[in-house]
């Protein structure tokens, strides 16, 4: 059993619930006295559809993009004592609120290490630039084994 399988089954049930509290076949009008259930079922269907878009149907080396903000990261050392960023804690923007996002943990690939660890183990690009920007929103690209492969600022402003 996979996460995608569970989400697809839940979407089927949520769609059924939406149909049951709808006054028409298109599920656009609630039945009388079922307005609250209709709103909840509509929201659940939309959220499940959005989550299912993360699953690609091909077996290629697919990537996914997420927009949100970094809530933290942890690091350690390599076998030869060099600093290493290991995990990224990321809040995916869901529209619910700044701190109410979908929390995810990703590995940090070698090509984005400079975002967290600069030269000689000092502050990286993220720490240097985050305080100069008006927004902390970034876009990350994640590969199919859950490693961040690229990071870019969403707000295209100059960081001096």
C-alpha cells in the first residue's frame, strides 16, 4: 500500500461525499441544510487533488517544485571533518497561513550545499541573503528520492 493509493481512495470517498450533499450532478450547488458539509467536502476534494499532482505517472527521473519557506535545517560533518548540510525542513505554501503550511523534510544535495554552508563552514547564501530581502519565500526543486537539487528566491529582488 502506498501513499498515492491511500490518497486516491480518500479522494474517491471525498468526491462521493461531495456528490451526496450537492443539489446537482456537477456538484456546484449545495443541498438545502447541507451547506456546511458541502463546503467541507469541496475543500477536501481540492486539497486531495492538489496533493495527488505531486505523483508523476512516468518512471523517468522526475522532479517536483515546491514554493514556501525554510523553517530550519540541520547539518553535521563529513567523514573527513568538513561541514555538511543534511536535512532541510520546508513549509510548503498551502494558502492557509504563513505558519500553517504543509511541513516536509528533504535531504540536501551537494549542488545546493553553498546555500547553507559557505566557505570555511561559515554562513551560506541563504543566511546572508534572507535578512536583506523582504520575503523568505523560495522555490525548491526536489528529485524523486526527496533531495533538494536547486533553490531560488521567489521574489526577484536585488540583494546587495
